[in-house]
């Protein structure tokens, strides 16, 4: 029988892990954790140790691992049809899912374009917006506006509208030019305002840019309410409503990248609901299949769709299609996911959990090296700093977050950090007592690591 050590040795021989400096595994003390199975909020390694999946395996899992209902649908659908192309052919799961998504999002949304993951959903949105203006006779509207420290995926189009150096800097010569506005990062407010006591002055910069260059701007793309990969940086819904008004005023499309936030993370199905707005185009992925299989969708309105609708000869077709567009197994799982969310009233069940998370987060503020504690719905984040009063951050290369992650892992929680930020984004089915357990492990790990360094 192959031992755990042999599997790990083979892993390191053949697998190049994502977002990972592989040299870190050279020593004997730290190796990838070999997961054998999952159940509910827990992951089990090959030795039977269990870990609370505190980050929903990169923000995808919503209804728990190895959910019996989803397992059942997945196998049933695979036995009927595992895949068929979606051009000139269709299938019931794709139709049902599109109808459900449009109904959930509400008017004026009317059309669903499938793809495979968050990055491709964003690529689709960008190309759709660009081609929309081209076909409306305004090809000069070709720039995209995005926020500093934004993240929209790892493909080159999505990297173009991204703003985080580690993902972008090297590729700057390859990506297309975009326009950047300062992100509303409330802990380190760009306008030096106190969090919660401002009039969203940071949006003035957006207005000034729109005013001077609206004739060249196709769209603004945002991560709604939370800049995830930047370190769960949060901003108020009012920013989004103001942005919607500005986009209307200056005839600029609003692309809402809900890849990380949709399907309950913020306490509602979609983050845009908090701001009472509707974007022109929005992207979903991750939680669409409850984290089971890759699937994504870019959802839009008749206003956009009609600009592509014409005789074949006018060449207005949207020529974009991935091999696995609208995969039947993925769509069937997504339909079942939405059915479970509705039947089991998952969104309604979140309020006491959100409240519990809020209570549990309070304690972190006492810690000597915790600068900011923030929460949006089912997402909690703790930003560690070297110096609390000056907000001096830890150096990136110190990997303080990673040290906390390793400590928490020893105690049964998967809390993979973003730089100096430890965050909680557990499956939505987590129980209140499990939130307590998860945050306690994190608290102790942060205390141990930061007060030792
Ligand atoms: N957009 C946002 C806001 C994300 O957080 C992510 C991934 O974390 C993506 C896009 C890219 O999604 P994927 O990793 O599925 O390509």
C-alpha cells in the first residue's frame, strides 16, 4: 500500500500547486495536507484528522462537503448525459438553471451566458461590454475602470482589470491598459476619514474620471462590498448605489463581479441587493454549484443582448465559447443547489450565524497585533499589524498570516490567509457553536504567533 509519505513525495514530484512557492516544502516540517474525504464543514486527512473548512476551500463550498443530495444529482445526471456542446444543442439543466438565475436576480436581467470559472465569467463580461459599445457605434468606448487592489481572476483579461501587484506586476507588458480609481478601503481610508463616519468621499475620484473621460469608458467593474483577494477589505453598500447613479449619469456600464460574494456570502443571494441596485452585467461562479464543480455565468439584460441580436450577415454574434460551456452535470448540480437553498431556507438561516460571528469577532480587537476586525454577512476578517496605533503592516515576506495558518491547522482549522489577514468564510451550513470553535482556534493561533514574533 502506498503510504502517506509516498503520496506526498509523488505530489511534490508531479504537482505544481497554485499560488504556492514550492520550495517551502523542501524541509521536513511543512508539507501539503493530504485530504481524503469531506463531510459537512469538515475535511478529513488521510490519517483521519479533521479540519473545519474555515475558507470554504477558496470560497466555493456553501452547503458542506459531500452533500448527499448534490452527490445524488451529480451521479444521476452523469448517467443521462455528462456533456454536450451548447451551440445548436441544449439540455434541460442549462435551461432550468438559466431560468432560476434570471428569476433570482429579478428584472431587468434576462439572459445567462455560461462559462467555466470566475475568471472566464469576467472575460465574458469584459468582451460583452466592449462589443456592446462597438455595435452601438461607439468603438471609442474601450476603457475599463477598476479599483486599486481589485482582483477579478488570473487570465490576462481579468488580470488587466486587477490591481494586486503579486498577480499583475510581471505581466504589465502583456495586459491591456485600464483606468484605476482608489479603492474604498475603510481601515486605511484614502480620504483619511473615520470608518462609518463619512459621505463616501472616495467616490469623488470616480466622478471626476467619468466626467473627463466618459466618452472613452466602456464599463466600470467592481467586487461588490468586499475586495476579497485584497484581504477581505470591506466597504458600505452606499458606495455601490452612488456608483450605479454615476454610471447612469455618464452612460457607463456597471459590471458587478459577484464571483466570490453571490449565493449567500453577504447574507443575501447577491451582494448588489444590499445596495438596492442592479448592475448591467454580473458574474457568478464558485458557489453556483455549492462548490462542487466548475461552472460560471455572466448574466445580463435585454439592453445588452439586443445589441448582439441581428441577421447573421451583420456579424454581431458574440463569438465566445468554451468547450465545457454549460456542462450538464455542473448545471444539474447548480439547479439542485438553488433548490436546496430555497427549500432549506439557507439565506433566512444566516441571520443568527451572522450575529454569532459578530460576537465572536469582538474579542479579536483586544489582541496586541490586530489592527482591524471587519465583517460583511458570513465573512469575517482580522487584519494583523506590527503596530496597532500607526497601522504599520507586517512585511509581506514575513508571512505572518501563513504562520497563523500553520498554527491553526495543528488545532483543526483550515484558515488559509491573505497576507496579514486571517479571515473566516465557512460553508453557510456551519452551526453557531462551530463558528465559536473556528474563531477560538484562530484567536489562539494569532495570539501565539504574533505575541511570539
Ligand atoms: N472574481 C473574483 C471577485 C474572485 O474573488 C475570483 C477568485 O477568487 C475570481 C474572479 C476568479 O475566479 P476563478 O478562480 O474561479 O477563476
